[in-house]
C-alpha cells in the first residue's frame, strides 16, 4: 500500500484545512488509519486514529472537538478535517495505515506511511 497525503498549506489561525490521504496498490478499507504530526524540533505525535470499520475513532486531547477523521472507501481515501486551527497545530502531518485493523495510537504498529504534508498556521 502506498499512501499519498495532500491538502496542507498556509492558513490563518481560526481557519480550516482538509487533508487527504489516498491509498494505492490495494484497498485499505480493512486497515486502521491514523494521522500523526511532527513540528520542528519535536517528536512525531499522535493526532487521531480510526479502526478499519470507521466505527471507532480516538483523538488526541489537543485536537478533540476541532479535528475530524473520515474515510471514503470507494475512493480509497481518508481525510482529516481541521477546524479552528491554532499556531500550535503547525506541523508536517502524516497519514498511516495499520494492517491489523484495530484502532491504535502506537506509531510502531502502523505498517504504511505517507510522505507528509506541511500545515502552517499564522497568528
């Protein structure tokens, strides 16, 4: 499975962006999906995860209520809708897929990673 993340850009604080992560090579509908981010000088951190069915999601406290993960199996794509963006949300955002299918926040359990897309939030 190859993942291609897109949709990053520059936005003012309080604004919105929608990130996309398109999978190719095979369907990843049976995979758990996740988004992580890495700000300059910091370790990569968990943002949100979804189990294979889409019925279970888990958000980092820092984004809960502002970010929403969704998927479109027909398009083999997972999305991250980001609202009310803050300067501290600025980072490179990575999508990932876990073949196990169960929801997980552990980076090490994700098998496939996208290349990252830059999100910049101006204050």
